[in-house]
C-alpha cells in the first residue's frame, strides 16, 4: 500500500486512524470518517457521526500531549454550502458575471512551467467558465481543444491575496469557509477552475491549506517535505512534470519519493499542510476553492507575498546566508571545496533534520515509535 514507485497509481494512505491505514480513495462516501483538528492540536480525531459537520469536528478540544500530526487528510462529504448544488456552468456565469480574469491557456493539458507551454490570457469570467467546461471551442486563443486553468487573484495582483468574498461576492456567499482556524489567521480564498484533463505541476506552498472540491473530480498526488531531495526542485516546483511515467534517466532519485494519492469528489476537502508537495489532475471539468491560512506567527511570513508561496523570512535569510557561504568556498581549490562542502552538509543534517519527523508512521508502526532502522523504506 505504501508504494513509492511512480507510474503505479497506488492508493497510498492519505491518512491513518487507530491501528490501520485508510486509503482515501476507498473511503465510503457520505460520512466524515475522521478529521484533522488544526486549531487545537493537529491531531486526527476519531470517527464522527454521519451528521457531523466541520464545525463540530474541528472545535473539539484535545487534551492529548502527544506531538501534533501535520499530515494530509481527506474529509468526505463536507457541508461546503449551497455551492454544491448551485454551481453549474450557467449559474457561475450569471453570478460571476463578466469580470475579467487572468487565466492559463495551453495546447496540451499538462502545464509545463519549465518550458512555459502555456500563455496568460484574459477573459470575462462567464466566457472563461463556459470554455473551460467544453472540450472543443468555437472561440479559442491557440487551438480548438486548448485547456484552461484559473487560479484567481486579488484585486491588486501584486499586493493583495485572492479573496472570493471581494472578487466574487455573489458566489462567495454559497461557499462556507471551513472553520479550521481563527479568523485572524485567514490569508486567502482562491478559485481553482480547470478544464478536464488539466494537470498542474508539483509544488509546495508555505501556508496550511484546505482544498475544497465543489464540482467535478480531481486526482491529487502528494509528497512529503522530507522527500524534497528526490523531487528535483527548481524553487518551489518539481522539475519532474510527468509524475506517472517519469524520465528516470534524468530523474533517477524520483523513485525514492513516496507517493500519496487521493481522488477528490464534490464535497471533499483535502488538508494540505504547509510544505507538502502537491500535483493536481482534473479528471473532469471542475471548480474548487482553496483556503490558505497562517499557521505560523504572522511575522514569520513574507509581507509581500500575495500567493502564499514565498519562503518564510527566516528560511529566505538562511538560504541567502548559504549562498554567501558557498561564495566564500569558491576561494578554495576544487578538492578543498568538495571536502568542506561535505562537512557542511553533515553539519546541516545534524543540526536541522528532525528525528521525530524522520520516524514516519507506517502500517507496521502506526505511531512511528520504532527506531528508524526498523522502518520500511519507501519504495
Ligand atoms: O487544485 C488545483 O488545481 C491546485 C491546488 C493548489 O495548488 C493548492 O490548493 O495550493
Ligand atoms: Fe498549491
């Protein structure tokens, strides 16, 4: 079940409860099996009744002193509000109106940030929704079967985070923001509207995130922050674009990254903890909303970051200091650079790698308490 081999669409367990692992894809529909309590303790709480709504799940108080589990979790059949019934293409067009939106358009459904195989275009929201919902278009920019993607933005794109209640007030009232965090932690609410087949590259964000699926189905593949070294990062994105059949000559380490996978259906909510990598594939035309909130103290974040994906200020400072240190090493001949580079890596590992994180829980060791030497290595 904990299959790390790319290409195999294994249902890695998105979350655990009690003794065993639950495969998110095979959870029964129509009930909330468990939930991550983010506000109090980040722990997964036991089964709630079928009638439980998010409010009653997440406001439970947890007196446990055990370490918080910052793990992805899928909540099924959540009461997201009237949007679940109302958000048809026609209704979205009527209520969203002809407000201009900036969209990604590409001739192929797999968006490639490395070769920029997409163009930024502007369309009235109602026209965009209509085109994104159809496979072939009578009006188009690049070709008649082009793919569309909207990640909604704030009013002042460079400064303001997206907020549905400001950009789309008539639609925002149909969507209940899940109450998993205090009001002053709210950062943004973002429309994610994709053509059928659209795939967004693997990336991480620096804030905690709830991705709500309102219409259509979407596959989401996640990788732990601990697999960062196996993902061939370029900034916040992975260069491995085809995660289902990766080029292993170019990316041999990718096989070591453990793949977690779920399929979101309307009414499902995925908790994506900050720094967890995610890759989305729209299995149908679909509308989602994601909500970012500040999980760290407010001053940890870059103030000029409307997207929620700039590294925390302390991390940026540390990365800059590393660049300076590397520059200093350039004063030495290659064999010395190599030697001191290795020593620096060892120092960084000793100082920063967290033992508690390394002891990842598995089916054999649900609590992650076995010494790490006894844990099965991801495929
Ligand atoms: O749903 C998508 O297409 C992307 C979602 C995403 O990247 C996010 O919620 O941070
Ligand atoms: Fe994201």
